[in-house]
C-alpha cells in the first residue's frame, strides 16, 4: 500500500519489519531443530560409549577368565606333581622297613578318616591324607642296623631312632605349600605324648599339633597290627584295647574316641581303600598325641 502510494520510506520500513519477524521465526525453528538434533546426538553418543565400554568389559572379563583358567590349570598341575613327589618320597622312606609301602598309605587313610570324624574341614582332611604319609620320612637318616634291628633297642640306639622326627622335619622344612607345612608338623610331632613324656620336644596336651595327635593314633594302631622285624602283628582286639589304655596318657582321649568310632564302622575296610576325597565331615573338632614305648614298637 505504501509502495503504491509512493511512500517508499514507509514501504521499506514495513518490509524490514516483515523480514525481521520471518528471520525470528526461522531462527526459533532452527534452534529447536538444532536442540533436537543435539539431544539425539548426545543420546546416540552415550549409547555408543556404553556399548564400547560393554565390549571392553566383556573382552577384559574374557581375558581374565582365560588367564584365571590357565592359572588354575597350572596350579592343579603343580599340586598334582607335588602330591606325586610327596607320595614317592613317603614310599621311599618306608621301603626300608616295609617292602610293601602300605604302612604309609594306611596311616594316611586312617588319619583322614579320624580327622573327618573329628569334624575337620574337607580340604584339611584331604591334605592330611597325603601329609600323614610322610610322618616317618626321617627314617631315611637312620642306619639299617638300628632301623631293622629285630630285638629291643639299647638306650643309645633308641636315641638315634628318636632323631627320625627331627630329620623328617628338617627334610620337609621351608615348604611354601600347606601340604609340606602340615607334613613337617606331623613328622616333628607324631611321637609326642598327651602326658608330655614323648619326643622330641616333650610337648603335652593341646600344645601338640592336632594333625600330629591324629597321626600318632593311626600310626601306632597300624604298627601294632602289622608284622615288623621286632614283633608279630597284634590282634585287632588287642590293638583296640591298647588305644583305650593309652587314652589320656599316650594319646589325646578325644582322638582315641574318634578313632574307635571309625574302626567300628562296618564300611571301615572299604573306606581305607578309597583314593577319592572323603565326604564332608559331620561331627566335631578335637585333638590327639603319641610316642610308642621303645621296647614294643620303636619303629612305628
């Protein structure tokens, strides 16, 4: 209208106002679209970052799982190799006065059954089954003239014989695994007595390691019922009575009670032949001790 009327200044002014309004609307729309696009971009970027982190985490977990599996495999191999070495060492030590090598096996099995009856954790029971086989590894250092003597020891010979506990502990000392540390403890303590008159350290009562007290009972029972150069095997009944008689003096009475329960089980013979780990324990934890009189069973 202003242009047709020839008022060009007013026409230009209104033209500028119109385009200012148009630009304002355009800018608002652009800003809105920009905000929407920015929001969508941020959401997509967050999803991308989350996906990258998830993939990285899964890759790390997979790598860690593979590494852990490899470590477990190597650890199992090392543990198995250690068990084999320990077993062969036990047989080598026992072979000098037990050609069958069965004494160490039986002591290990019986000790594990007693430990289970006492309520020790399954892993400790499994370790004891193996470690107990090394109780007499120190016999390697005892001369045959003493070890295989058919009669009673002289006082000097018995002192030499008692040294097998210290020799065994020295052989096994410095081990880093629980198996070897337990075996060292057993080798040193399985001839201590509940009343403190045993050897080599004269410990008494609960101060004697539990594993040593358990092996003491298992070792003496098997020695009594086995043929040795210095004696014929005792009957099962006589050996059981000897355990009862030694409770509270030679042996921990609670360990004797547990061993009598084990020996009275109808499946005792079957369990003594098992190589697999024992079933989880069901009873309580207690203690045991020993040293057999030198004129009866010095080499046990």
